[in-house]
């Protein structure tokens, strides 16, 4: 079976993991600190705080910004469920908006309309979570303008966009807080894992506090607040550090693969456009069909050949916890017609040929 996503260990993963075992340090420890320090340097951010997954990273970011029950948070309707769930964990409510028909990331004009509507109705939106979907950075200039005009914070969900840039800045560093996931299908992975990045000392301190059960930094086993156990283990950080050391090669592999797909795919599919001024991480290669029967044909023919594909996300407001009657035509169309092709380090040129032959029909 050729999988859609799969990790690759091309660095010192084995050595570092064995080192943890030899030194009998498998919970918190030095690799967590090294991984955090290296990730902060990689992003160019002042703080990087590792945690157990990307969803926890989002939750911690929102806690760091003091999101309260009843707060309303704007996000694209086309995203992974985690973005919305993290808001609900705080007792806050997600407000959805449609995505851009070309980049498939949050549409700044749709976002502006939601913010204006909320202001008029006196139902203030306190923050925005742009999602750099499939590795493509959002239009951050437009979003920052909105954030200023409507007095909102921004948390970038950069789970799928490690190392992508917008006007030379790394995703995750263009707002109050950025979050990353290191799940097994992401560009670099720790199996399960996440990271919060910020330049704000206060947010960083609060995130660290709440990651570790809210224990008083000065007084062992003394807790002033209800925190969470959202820690990453040293074993995971050991893998993460080795992955980060080989980041350039992982990133290049994704970009080369995207190029090879684009060379071979016919022009009768829509492909994701990159935001002006941005450089995509090209996490996955995606195509959008003109008709759903075409998509179904490709999915089943590839499946027979043992080649896995993955559909796009459902618009979040179509699922029971977030059900609403609002209509988001762009996201609905993409969700119905979009398909993710196998995109990982070990996909060979022969496999790209085979996949494109089926897709092109
Ligand atoms: C992967 C992902 C997350 C976080 O996922 P975890 O599985 O909790 O690490 C959040 N947002 C998006 C857009 C993602 O793709």
C-alpha cells in the first residue's frame, strides 16, 4: 500500500532515542529543551514551547491569550477539526468564514465581513485563527490589517506549514502566537507532538505553566491554577530534534515531489495557488476535480492499485458539534471535489508516473 503520508527518518533519530534510553531519561529532559531551543532558532522566535500534540498547542495558545468562555473566535470553515475544538475547550465559540477560491486559505474579505457584522450586532470577535492550509501561508498582511482595525489577536495554525514563509517571515511568527503539529503525517514528526511559538514573555510563561499542570515554578507540588498535562516526552523530542536537523532535506523532498506531480498532471484540474509574497511548504499535493464522478473514479482506481488518497476536510459547520445552516460555497465545493495525492519522502518518480496516469485518465 502506498500511503498518503508517512514519516522518514534520515538523521540521528535512532542515535538520539537510544541515548534517551541509555541515560534513562524518557519523560521530560534535555532533548525537550534542545528541541525547543532549536525550533525557536528555526522559526526565529523568542520562545518555543513543546507539547504533546498540535491540538494541545492550539489550546495552550488560546489559554496564553486568556481566551474566556463566551469569547468568539474567527477561523476558516475549511480546516481540521482541531482548530475549532481548541476554541471550544476554552468554552469559546468558533465563528466560521469561507476560504479564498484560489489559495483555499481564509478569505480576508469574507473575514472582514464577519468582523464587521459581529461589530454591528455587538457580538465582538476577539481573535482570528488563520490556518496555513496544506502548507500555503495565508494572506497575513490583509489579516493583520483586519486584526488592527477590529482589535483582534491572531494565532496562526501552522500545523501543516513548517518552514513556509510569507514576505520572508516564517509561518507561526507573524502574530501573537503560532502553533505546530508533529503528527506522523506532517513535514517533520515526533509521532505525536506540538509546539507553541511566541515572542511574548507573558504568553510564553503562561503556556509553560499550563502545559505542566499549573505547578508554581518556585514551589514544587504547589498549584495556583488548574493546568493540563500537555508535556512532550524526551523520546519524542529526541526524534523531533533529529527531524529538525534534517529539515532542509524533508522540505526539499516535498517541493520536488510537488514539482514532479505538476509536470505530469493535465491542466483540467484546479491546483492550490500560493498567496502573493508567500513560499509554500508544499506539505501535500492536492487536486480539485471538475466533477465528483471523476474524483470517485480516481479514488477507486488508485485504491485497486494499492494507492491511498485522502479527501479534503468537511467544512467544520457540516459536522454535529458545530452544525450551522450557514453556507460557505467555496469551501463546500473544494471539500466535495478535492483530493490529496500521496505526498511523502519515499514516493518515487515511478509512483508519481503511475498515480498521474490514473488521475489524468
Ligand atoms: C494536524 C493539524 C492540527 C493538529 O493536530 P494534532 O493531530 O493534534 O497534532 C491542527 N490543525 C491542522 C490544520 C492540522 O492539520
